[in-house]
């Protein structure tokens, strides 16, 4: 058989288990790794996987020598705030001085600063800024990701963010899932009248559905933001209109957002640092994916991390994400999050790889298109500057990618020590 591309001399080839439901508990601890492998690509799809000893009998238009490197599926980042205006680097020194966040907020900083910058930016400006972040994510091995709105807190800007994400989806050769996070915070004008603001966000749902601007909706359910009852209402209204639902849950206070996610059959519940024992138990009995964001805990200087070990041991499905955003975790590097998962969440290398591939794909409804490398799958893969799968979380803070490929086409490649993004 003659193929378009053939990758030979693969030291280790990661082949996560494909499944109709996310990997849970013991299954997360299992990682199929093929040693001394080769893989062929035809028409953008994986056409053949075999032993490297068979390479001489396989012909291809282009042969890529992996030279003993690790190869994995393209990474999946299931929680980012990709489209936003401005940045908030000046707040870092204020936080270091112990200035309370509420004081920063009162002086026009915090999330309100990002809201103002996003409202002020044109769609082209937002597109150009988001493009640079997206390209950096790709350069770190991500070929599938989710992006949320939520920095508009008004009708016009929320729709603007979603239109920018739709344009990114149309112009970049990646899988991009769009999520409407209108109820991300309560604008000052609506303080004390949160129901009226939530009403305005619910009114947007029909327009978003008609214009096909989002696949999912999300809400920040937390003390001082939106209550369990308000979140339940928003999620129900979203489901009634055909959206999948997600939730920012139990990040600071064990409010019961984890339990609500299970009740509402959310595809994911995100953050979960303060998830209760009951919430974790219910999560383990469901297919809702726990999307953990250890980079956010680290960046905020907190000591308590999500209880990943308990979640996995009790049988829950766990995924990892950057939570890239301008306020609480300013990194596009999912590899760094893999290291935090090892160091702070005490996850094994096998669990970590499953959490950034197949389970992360399940968390955004893309398990049929991303997260695995089976024959017939899209050839979304990464060749790593690493000898084995243990190495990536071990050697932290740098970019280990050698080649990033989407549907058999090279998106990013490192040459002679320099990186080139190929659009």
C-alpha cells in the first residue's frame, strides 16, 4: 500500500483507549503504548499502525523520521478563555503587596478591567489577539480546544466574542468548540438584582442558537456570583434550546455545583477545588467529566488543590485544562499543566496523558474526532522532543514539541533549534 505520509522510528507511540464514555477510575491508569512503532497517514487520517520493523515494506510520498522520539495524539484543552481584550499584568504587584481582590475590583481592576477592554476592542482586534494565543497553544501541542465568552457581560460584547470564536474556527485548521459563558460574573449595575441579569443572558440563547455561535453554555456557580438555583435555571433553559451544558463549580466554596452538574447531566464540571465528598461520589457514578485546573490554583498562590486522587480512586473521569485567561492563569502551555498535575494533583503519567487526550475530548464532545490515534482517526498528532511519555510532565516549564500535525498536515515544526508556525 502507498500512503501520503509515513512516520518511522517512533520510540513510543501513545494510543489512548477509544471509548463511548470517558475513562474512569482504574481505566484512567491504563495507557496503551506501542514501542518501536511506525504510523502511516492517508487523506488526513491514520491509515496504518505497525512495528518499525515493517517500515521497509510500506511506501509513502513523504517519510518523517521520528528518530526515537515520543508520538502522541494532539493534546486537547477543554477549558480556555481564548477571546478577550487587554491584559492585567499590573495587578500582579498589587496582589503581592496583599491588596485584596475586592479593592482591586473597586479601582477598576480584576475581571471588570478585562470586561472594559473586551467591550472596547473591535472584532478584528479581538481576532488578532486571540489568534496569537491560539497559535501559541498549537505550538505547545494542542490541536483541539474549547473557548469561552464571558468577558462581555452584556448582549453586544458576548455576541462579539462568540463571532470571533466562530471566525477562528473557520480560519484555523483545528477543532475549536465554542461555549457561551454570559453568566461569568455579575456586572456592578446588576448587583442585588442578579435575576434580571440572568434573564438578559437567557434571552440571548435563541440568538446564539440561530446563528450557531456556541456548542455549549457555562455558568459560574459560586458564593457571591450565581446560586445553585440560578445555575439550575440557566442550565435547564440552555438544555431546552439544544445546548450542552457545563459549569464552573465549587472553586472556592462547596456550594453543591458538582452535585448540580451530575443532576443536570453536564458534560463537564470544572474547577472542583472545594467539591464535597458527596459531590465526588456522585461524580463517580456519572459520565460528567471533572475538568481540573491546577494552573489556576498555582497562579493564585493557593495551597488547596482539587482532590484528583480521591476522584480517580472513587471512579470519576478526570480531564486537565489550562483555564487560560488574563486574570487567574495566564498560560497557553498545557504541558506545564501536565507537570502541575503530577506535582500538585499527584496524578500518574498514565492518568495525565489520558486526561489531556481522550478524557479532555469527552469533556467537550469531541471524542469521535480527537484524543485517540486509531486507524481511521484524524491524524492529529505530536512528535515530541522526548524519549518516553514520562518525560513531558517530568521536565517542566519548556516546550517539548518537535512537530504538531492536524489531519496529516504540519501546523508547527521546530527546525535547527528555531520554531516556525506554518499556517
